[in-house]
C-alpha cells in the first residue's frame, strides 16, 4: 500500500475543546458550523432493542466517543417496550459494539466511562405514563450529567409508530416550541421510510409539521452520511475540470447501481411491505441521482444545497405509461448460488408470502428535463442477492468521432468516470491509450484513486456523521420535506402500476446474478449495456 503523503486527510480537521466536546470542520457543513461546538445533550433512542440500534447507532456513538466528538456532558437513553435494567441494556450494547464497531477491539477503558452514560427506559409507545416518567428521568439526567435540557429523539422504530411517538413527545412538553424556548433545544431524527407513497408522505409531513418546526426535523437517509456521497459535491464543485463537461454535450449516459449480495434474512416482514423501490430507490438512489445531476449551489448552506437537489427531482420526466415496460423492470430472486453457496429464493425466506409479488430488484430509465441533462438517459438498478455488493455511479462520456481510430484494431472505447461509493471507495477514469510498440493498438487503461490507499483510514460510518451533525444542529446531510415528497411523487405511479398487475414471471432471476433479462434488454434497446462490475 502506498503511504499517504498526509498524516491525516486534509479535507477534515478535528480539534478538541476539553469542556465542550469536539469541533469538527468539514467542507459540507452549514456555514458557521465549523465554529460551533456540540452542546451537552441526551440522545433518546426509540426502538432501542432493534437491529439498527445494536448494529449501527451504538457503534456510531461509541466511535464518536472514541474520536472525542461527543459532548463531554452527554447521556444516552434506550427506549423500548421490553422490560430490562440499565445494566442489562449496557451489557447488550457492549456486546453489540464489540461485534459491529468499525474499530476493534473494544477499548475497555473507554467503554467503562461510556457505559456510565447509557440508560434504559421501558415503556409502550402509546403509554402516557411512560412519557411522563421519561420526562422526569431526563430531568434527573440533566442534573447528573449536566446535559442542560437538550434532547435528540431518534425514532428508530417501525414507521407506523412515528406519529404516535411524536404526538406523545409533544403532549408531554418534551418537544420545545422554537419560538418560545431559546435556552435549550429538542430535535427529532426520523428514520426512513418517511411514508410509503406520495399521499402517506404528505400526511406524515403535515402531521410532523403540526408538532415540530422544520428545523427540528432530521429525516435520515444514511447514504448522505457516507464520505463518498459527501465527496460528490467536493469532486464536482471543487475541481474546475469536470464542471465544463458535466452535461449533455459530453455525457452519453449515466448508470447508477446499488447492488447487494445479501438477501432479506431476518427482515422478511419489513421487506414484504417495502420492496426495493421503497427501500433503496426512493431515498438512497434519488439522493445519488440528485447529487450527481444538481446545479452548483450558491453556498454550502443546508438550504442552498437542498434547493438544488429538489430542482433535479422536480425536473424528472414523468413516466410514459404507454411505454412503461421499456422504462421500468422489476424482479425477484429465486434460489441460486452466492459466493459459491446455495442461496434460497425470496419466497422461501422467513416471514415472506410464498406467492409474494414484492420486487427485490428494479431497473429504471429516467430523464431529467432541464438544459444540462436533456436527452441523457439515467439508468438505475438496485437489487438484493446480486453477485456482489457494489454501489457506484458511472458517467459514460460520448465517443470520439470515428475519423481517426475507426479501424477495428484501433477502436476507442468511451471514457467512463466511475465513482465507487462502496466498497473499495474511490474514483476511476477509463481512457484510451496507445500500447507501446510499432503496431500501436489502442487499449483502455484506468486511472484509479482509492480512499484506503491514499488516506489510509477507515472512513467513519455514515451514522457517526449524521448523529454528530444533528447534535450540532446542522441539517445539510438530512433530507428536507419537499425533497422526500418530490421523490415519492415520481416513484408512486410505478408502485401503483405494479399494484394493478401482479408479476407473472416471479421469481425471474436466480440469486447470484445481475437481475432479470428484461433489465439487460432495456439497455440493449438503446444500444448500450450495463457495466460489468
Ligand atoms: C438500508 C436498507 O436503508 O440500506 C437495507 O433498508 C440496505 O435494505 C441498506 O441493505 C444498505 O445500506 P449500506 O450502507 O450497507 O449500503
């Protein structure tokens, strides 16, 4: 591995203030955020016995503690229905962090002080008394830990509980009126999915706005917390060489892939209500699409960036329902082989209907009707049980005129810029090159930048950055209400169409393959093919 020329990446610097916690400076933070420090606060996690809490949220909090980015006056409370003691919960979280933290092994000294900041509160989500008790308990923690009444409420429950919890928090005075209360704050992180279609998202949006100011709402899309996703803005707008060719004059088409090797595993019940379109496309892929296609924002303020992203979503051409099957493909995995092992089909997974019509794969072709992108197709594909885990954005540039290198042996290939979001995070550019020697055939070569070999660091997990930003009060990396609604508005007709007609060919791709044949045909009709990843 080549040694990094810098001891630390110079895109992010961290300084520590003993009393106040970490000062974290990053190019993608609200203006002025680099001068802010994280206020003392309590983070309350609803749904604390769920997978997300143990796999992602506690490992993230632990790593924030490890990196000195938690405020020194801090506590965290797990809220869930199951009865358990603080000690039991602490033990479970210690085990989870040991297993899932990006940094191993667990630092026992650090854990023993972090451990004392962890608590558990058991209550049903609809129990008034549970919230009264929570309020009293939080006030007690303010005294013990100096957390000054500041709260982050993290809703990591099933989506149907979001309104109930928000209503109870409001009724019990746990959400502060931003117009009146100035000396402390309360913020709510809402996990995805925010609604399950356009009308339910509008309903949820109206509901939350009755209880919270927009500035108190942090709609999470964890893709926005990924380093490589944030780097899209720096890459596009921090380098002068790309902006002038980032348009329909030079770009032939764009492919965005979110592939996963894993199947549904224990999440059958969830997935039966979601499907890949709701689970991955409506949120994560629409974020990747809008960051790739947006115009330069006027500043790095949360709203300036989000305004530009929304404009992209608003410019998405509505689907032509007459030619639906040419633009939209759905698939479901059947039995097959992944990583050399037998894999069961989706319909054989736990908690899945043996005749399920839920899609585990989709491919879409869409157009952004604005000056920059007019005529450039964006092909999106997302799927479970594909041959490998790979998320990437591939920009294929137009070919050179066939004047000089048109004979067979000298043919040139299109330049392709690939932004690898994960794994093997990096960016590569395919170029044509003359092979040394007198016969001079042309060969495509790759210029490749790899985060791991250049920076030599494991990038922080998305949830670390997002929890940190919420504590800081910076919404740049969270989805705004209109963003979410605009995305649902485009997606919902697809859901409706699928709902009207059950698929006759499911399962239509074996586990361990790149989806149904119809996805390849969609590109073949345009004279293109999916990139081999
Ligand atoms: C979640 C989806 O939002 O993202 C999961 O619900 C998916 O189905 C996961 O597996 C992928 O996240 P990541 O960070 O592993 O790409």
